[in-house]
């Protein structure tokens, strides 16, 4: 009986604490074909919190492009932006892909002989990333709205094999903890 009374007395405190801990957080879907909920400004703020020395104008342009390009193809801009942050080390790059390649998701980056795809502009690099996610997230009945510039789009087989971020581990990247890394970024992003 004492435990029951204690539970009744403490229940309001637990309720208040649980509400406080989630205040300001908005749940981001992990489904790649759901709409992103973060604004360009929120994506920018999230990015700058992790890399405050980044080129502010570049980050603002990329945040806007991710929202626009993802909306055009029905892809979750929050997941795509988080993936760009993971793949580029928050635009620090390194390894095979370099900034001037405008390759924000490591498309085609395999080894020194195959450093990855290169795109002429930031917009085309973001578009290719979104299109590649489209191939992973949608089946054959879903078509692109923009002209396909992702030269690797047709190689994603079967189409729709990863409708959520969880399916990207071992498919998009060989890293078995890839989706867990994306999940950590999305959890952080939810507070912006």
C-alpha cells in the first residue's frame, strides 16, 4: 500500500518532468518519403551548432536546397540533410570526396580510382542526393519529377529497398551502424 501511495504522489512529478524533457522537441519521421518538418532556418541552426566555423552562406544555401529539392521529389528533407551532415562530416569532407565535387552523399565513392561523382553546382549535387534517396525509398511505380541527374539511380535494385533510415545500413553504406549514426543526428536535430 505504501508503494501505491508513493506512486500516486510522485506521478504528477514524473508527468511534469517528462513534458519538460521533450519541450521544444518535434518528432522527425524516419520514413524517407515523409515530409520533412524542419525549416531552412532550423536546419541551418542544427548544422551551425555542430560546426560553427562553417561558411554560413554555404550552409544557408544548402539548407534551402535540401528543403526545395526534397519537396520536389517527395523525400524527407530532415533525413536527407542529416545524411549530408554525416557523409561530409558537416562539410569538412576528407577521404575521397572533396568540396568542389558537390557530392554531398558519397555517390560512387569507392576507392582512389573511383573517388565519386562530381556535380557542377551545389543544386545539382543536392538533387542527385535526393534522387538517390528516392530510388532507395520508392518502388518502380514512383517516378522523378525532375530530370534524373543521378547516374547511379538505375543501379538501385530492388527499388524501394530502404523506405526508412534503418534500411540504409548495409545497403547505402557498408557500415552496419550507419542508421544508428543517422538516428543520433536526427535526435539532435529534433531539438532545433
